[in-house]
C-alpha cells in the first residue's frame, strides 16, 4: 500500500511540474508579445500625443481670439 501512495505522490509532483512549466512558458510568451506590442504602438502613441497637443494649442488660441473680440 505504501508503494501506491509513493507512486501517487510522484505522479502528483510530476503533474504539478508539467503545469508549472507550461504556465511559465505561457507567461514568458505573453511578456514577449507585450514588449513587441509596445514597440509597435509607441510611434502611434507619440503621433497621437503630438496631435492632441496641437489640438489643445489651437483650441487655446481660438479661445483667446474669441475673448479678444468681445
């Protein structure tokens, strides 16, 4: 009966090891994909920030022009 429990324990440890290995591999792939996505999105985000700053400056200039006309 002891041999059965030893085999069960070994199989449980083996199953947990396989599960942990798979999860760590998935985590590493996810981290790599996030890094690649950030690299791809960075230029677009910079353009968006530039466009938003230009729009805010134009809105401020327009509001100053309107307040000067009153």
